[in-house]
C-alpha cells in the first residue's frame, strides 16, 4: 500500500513547479510558496481528510480516527532562496504518502487521529525569524516582536501575512492545534556529513542542540600603521585573531561546535591599527551544562587575549535557545523503525533547528528521522540524497508511524 517512488516523483514534480536553474524558490508567503501549497492541497483532496489553515498560516490535513488523540506528522514546504529540492518538502510529501497508506489500511478510520501539517515559514529566510508557524502553535510567538520584522524590500511580515490571508495578531490562536496532540514525527534530510561519513542511510535524532549567540568586542587604540612599533600597539584584531583559533580548542574540549561568523573592524582602513573589533560567536551543544561551559571558556579566553594585547573586551547577547531533547521512547522507536529497512542505525543530535523543536518545547512527545545528505550540503541547489535512501526514509517513517500509533492507542 505504501509507494515511496510516488513520493520521489512528487518531489521532482514540486521541484519543476517551484524551482529554477538556481534552486528552490519556495520562500514563505510568496506566490511560489502559495503554488506549493496548492500542489499539496490538490493531492490531499483525493483523501477523506479535512483541511484548514490555522490562525498562524500553518496548513493542516486531518484523518479522523477512533480516538481524538492525534499523531502529527510535520514538515515545511517553504525554502530558502536558491535552496535545495528536499529541505522541508521531503517531510511533508513523505507524510502525505504515509497518510495514504494509513487511510487505505483502515478504510479511512485509523485507531487514532492522524494529522499532516505544513508549518509556515520554518526557514525564516525572508524576515529573519525561523520557526514562525510552529512557534505560534507551540505558544512561543511574541507578536510585538514579529511586528517589527521587515524583509530587505521593506515589506513588513504583517503585510506579507495579510496578503495571503493571515492576521498576525491572531497567530497565537494556533496554539489550539496541539490540544489533542499525543506525538509528533518529522523526517528530514540530515543537512550534514555524519551519516554519509558512516555510510549509513538513516539516523534517529536525539534532539536539537542548544544555541548561544553573542557578540565579543575588543577595544584597543587606533594608531598609524607605519609609525607605531609592533611592541607598543593595542591591536584589537590581534586579540580577535587569537580567539579565532581558541574556539576550535573549546569546541573540541566540550564536544560541541563554535563558529565566528562575522568580524567588523574600526576604523577599517589599511593605514590604521584596529581600534575596535566586533565578532559574532555561535555555539551549539546538546548538553545545557556543556553549552554554558563553552560560553564561559570563550569569555575567559577573550579576556586573557584582550589583556595580552593591551586591550579590553565587552560581551553582548544576540539570541539563545536551550537544548531540546526528544522523547526517549520515540527515539527507541525511531531506531527500531530504521532497523526494519536497513541493517544499521545511528543516533545523532541535530545541529540545525527544526519545527520539531518547538513542538517538543510545547510538551508533545517528539522525534525526528534523518536521511543521509550527499556531501553534507543543504540550502544550496546541489543539495541531494540518493533515491534509494529517499525510499528507505519513507519506509522508515511509515514504520515509525505504525509503532507510534500503537503506542498512543495503548495509552488511551
């Protein structure tokens, strides 16, 4: 009853409809995104499901079951500009195929309710705020903050939402959609090189890592680059450069990742020693204590390097989210499901954030499956996954759905 090849064919059809020579163009709330939604709706119309858009703009398809307790399968059709053909939409179209199988097996009346959701604006590519739709459903959306957001053309998020029939002020009402949610499943491409490096097609995801983002600003003294001896300079960039190496040691020591993503110098001219150097630091770890230790180590190192260079340093906060572990029983079920379709599985954390994180934060038992990404590349038109691995991922999601439905039914 399950046809993974149909999912692959639909992914290719969606690529033809919503992509160009530069990649996927399904940026949230654009005409192309609306076309992608229509593509999904047309296929859902063939099933005995009810469909609706919630107050935040998430699209729901519900197959009622013997119980109101619901298993949710989710993903996102939106993409980054010039994105890959699988990021987000694999989740939705694989979930559609599972919905078809469940409907056929149970003649339209499964033991528990099954819901497929296309979350609105997971990527945050246009307005800079990721996980918009799922955070609204999860109760973590600040409407006042969202009203300030504009895209690079000056269009506000509020106006972009209004154009597609969504009222920003009403978005928090989407919280009602999780009222009967008993579990949430999400399939996603890995977007990294771990599974490919292990020659494994699939992995069970332990959770999404915590993220700390900060600014680190070194303050030195501007001086003429020709007349100032090296030993008397107060060079802010010297301290910054040393920190650039140190974060690799910090990451290795704690088993996390650290990234200096941007560097800004003042006065920023070739004939002056750097007076001010501002860095942005992104740190990620699945363990909250180790994440906190990495940030403390970075501050300690920066303070020492500033002192060595005759400078001072200040720290600023950008954004943070705590580590979000997934449900232990569902992680076990995900691994067992993988092992029904392939001989080996691996458990790994997710470095990128996903809608699953917001659903888990809301208290819904959650897990994700990862399928291998070739070259570990995503958010790029060359993003790809072997077709046989895509087929295995649909089969594993289907098996996980069966196991999770049984688990929900036994708990009723």
